[in-house]
């Protein structure tokens, strides 16, 4: 199958090529549970932001210390997300267990 053509012919449709390039998303293949899907989205967002921060630091736009602090804050947010969603608390417990 071919990819969707650019939306040059219809100005009412948004051109998502730029957003797809800047914010790529990978499909989730793990066990489907809403909390797993949400954590996966948070994890992908974390990875994308870390990549941007690393590129800014490599390009000299921010200092190494500033990059470290930003990544540390993102990591803290991701850990809080993991805890709030209950990811990994009891991997052997099924949803139907009481």
C-alpha cells in the first residue's frame, strides 16, 4: 500500500507530515490495559523530550547542567506516572483477581 499523499489539494485537511516527523509514535504491542497504554505514551513522550534536550545541549543551545536538570525533572515526572498508574506493582496479578 502507498502512503497517504500530501494534503496540498485540500486546505481543510491538516498536513501532519511535520508533526509526524517531529513527534513520531510507535505502535504499542504489549499487554493491552489502559494503564499500560497510557504509560507507553508517557514513555514515548519522555524519550522524545530527552532527545530534543540532548540535541540542544550538543548544539550548544543549553548547558550540560541545564540539560541534566531538565532530564532529571522529566525522569521524576515519568516515575510519578509509573507509580500513579500502578505499573509493575504486581506483575502476576490478573484484573479478575480479588
